[in-house]
C-alpha cells in the first residue's frame, strides 16, 4: 500500500489533487457541521448547481471558470439565506428551485454552445485531471483563507449555530456571521466541485459532520473528528480510485458512506 | 431611574396591530411577570425589549447604565437545539460572547464567570456532559446560566417552565427568585402559568393585545382583571 502511495506521489497531477483535495475536504467538513446543525444540509447541493451553471456560462464566454463561478455562488448563497429569513418561499423549496433552475440554465448553455462533451461530464461527476496549475494555486490560497477565517470566528460561529436568537439578542451580529458561513461555504463548494462534481459535492459537506456527530458529544470534538474523517475519507477514496480507475468523486463518497454506516453501528452498539 | 421604560409603545406585523399602548417601567431589582393568553403579545414585547423588533410607535428606553447588548435572555428552545452536540461548558461560555468584542477567543475571566454561574445554579457536575443528553429541567438551567453570563443586570425569560414537570417547575421558579434576591438581578419573565408566576414576582404586566394591567402584585390580585384571570384558572 505504501508502494502504491509512493507511485501515486510520483505523478505531479496526483500530488496537486491530494493537496487541494485535503484542504478542500477540511474546509467542507468544518463548515458542514454548522450546515447540518442549522438544517441547511441542502445548501451545498443548491450552490453546486449554481456553480455548474456559472461554469457553463464561463466556458461559453471563454473566461476563467473559477473567477466567474465564485462570485456567482457567493451571491446565490446570500440569496438562499435571505430567502430563509423573510420566507414566503421556504428554505427547502428555495433550494430545490435554485438547484433545478440553475442546472437547466447550465445544460441549456452547454447544448447551445459546445454541446455535451467530456468537460461537462467532468463537472457533473468530478475529475482530478481537470485542474491546471493556476487553479491549484488559487484553490490552495482560498482554502487556507477559509480555514483561517473559520478558526478566527470559531466562537462566533458556534454561538450563531447553537442559538441565533440568543446571539442576536445579546448583541452579536448574527446576520453578519450567517453571511460569513454562507460566504465560506460558497467558496468551498466551488473549489470542491471540480474534484467531486456538481452532483456529489454536498456529500463532502454533510457526511463527515454526520459521522462525527454519531460519536462525539462536545462541539469542539465534533469539529475535530469531522475534519479527520473527511481527510481519511478523501485519501481512502482517491486511493481506491487510483487502484481501480473509478471516478474520484464517487469513490470518496462511497468511503464517507462506509464510515457513516460504521459509526452508526458503533453508536447503536454503545447505546445498548 | 428606570432600567426599561416603555412610552406609548405599539407593535405591528404587516400593518396589523399586535400590541398597543404600552406604558410601564421596570426598576432595578424588580421581578416583573408578563402574563396573558396565547397571542396576547407577550413574545412580541420580549422581542421589542431585546431590540429584535422595532416598535411602530413610541419608545422603549433603556437606562440606568444598562447596555442593550447586556440583557441576558432565556429563549424558548428550538427543535434544532435538542440534538445539538455541545458540552454544557461550551453552551454557557457562548453567553460571554458579547463581552468579547472583536477578539476571537475567550479570556480567563470569561471561563471563571462560567464556573461561577455553574456553582450558583448547582450544576457544576454537569459541566462536561453533552447538552442533548440532559433532561428538560437541566437544559433550562444551562440556558439560564448562559443568560446570566451574558448579563450584569437584567434577565429576560421567555416561558422558562414550558414542558417541565411540576417539581422541576417549582425548582426553577425558586432558582429564579434566588437570582433576583441574592444576585440582585432584575427579571422580566413571560409566563402563561399565572399561579407560579405571581408567587415570586413583585410586579405584574397583564397583556391582551394591549396593556390590561400594570402594577404591584398585591394590587393585581385585588384588581378586577387579576381576579378574573387568577380565578378563571382556579375554576378549571
């Protein structure tokens, strides 16, 4: 197994994928805890579809995909949160609407311009081969930025996740921190999309959080376990994907799924 | 001087009047109980005091050195909180957030304050327990400790005994009375449990879309609206 890893590390694109993947998995797992607890699990899905539409349009216009999709996703994330607040349209309905609407726009754009090709397929299901050098650099910088912001605002994010009304009443600007969470999530989703694919990215956000919540009883340990599970799931997935030439995104999700089931069983046994 | 003073306050939701013509004040050390039927505007008033909702008319003045972000608040529990994986210590510490300002992390004084509140409420043995595994009464105590951490002066309690059994309810009321008397905290409590509420309160505010009564507890018991409300419950 160690030999295989050494062999993997001799390919520069795989090293890139590992570095970016681990960083993005960390971001996703940290934010995922807040998302799951705030009942926003579907937001990752919604944002990734918006990201897909943005990528399709970026391709059609021949501009760098990340520079278009990040701002578009951030705006979509703010809108989603707003819809949840002053809600004629309830949160889940708004997310579903955004999901299918954005996907349709993306598919239409593609079919009217280049037509369905492997590039599009890569974005749907993810591929580590799709990253060039500039992408890798940007991804590393942005994910480190997300991690630092998360650590700095950890206490505030906890307060807003646990009890928004209380935080607001005692003078914490919870809207601001909600926006921050949405902003960080949007960036993470766009970064993770290329590796995991539009259809699978939300699993990167929710699976590690759910697994660690089976096991841990303190918020801090939930966060730390979630980060660990996420990295383990990612490395296991990519290893399997390399060995058996399976799609990366799906392999990672399967690894996360196995972990989730495992911890569920452990919890059941412990409860007896 | 008054800690909280309402002058001709009216709240509206989308043009419909929810609560009108409030005129009352809360002084330091008071224990005000807000009573009324469901939909009488109790929660709206709480939101107004906490600055979560602005009155459409009139003013809510906060005075006597009290800052708007130093009001301790015990909200009604949300469903999301019941299965929240956090330790009691983490939950209570989050009450100190308003004294943090722009600093990212808690200081030693914050942690000491948490220990003080844990002792005061007699839950120091729960410190490292998981919040979601506690009983309803224990959870309320934890949230009360968090509210104490957030305030130096005023506590606002929104239906603190909802869902508790009679023994727990009695204990929580005694605890709140103790905080009022020994810690000299001013208390505004919303409750639909009139019997328990008037046992310890010093003042009563009775709402029914508008202000039906405000004054000392003794006067309320002898007033027409008070007799009707308390008596009505006894006949049930």
